[in-house]
C-alpha cells in the first residue's frame, strides 16, 4: 500500500500491483496525469515509471484547477 496525498484535497491508501506505475496510483482520484505532478520525497517522478518497493508515500500536486 502507498499513501497518496492529493495536496489540498484528500489522502488515501492505494494498493499497487507489482509493476504498477505512478499513474496507477491516481485511479481513486478524479484527476488526470495531464493536470498533476507526482512527487516522491519532493522530487517529481514520471507517471509512467514503476513504483519502487521502497516508496510508501507520494504527493500529488494539482497544476491546474478549473471551474
């Protein structure tokens, strides 16, 4: 399980399968990879990169917010 914090919104525990990507962690949230940056320890990571076993928390920062 990975703790995923959507900054300014909510935090959830998300299960990730072996070989799962950072984009897969966004599934429970109503966001697209085009509107967020995913960071691990403050460093942006590519959404198509596999989630490493050592990662237990990520922050998702919304880049645009419309209305």
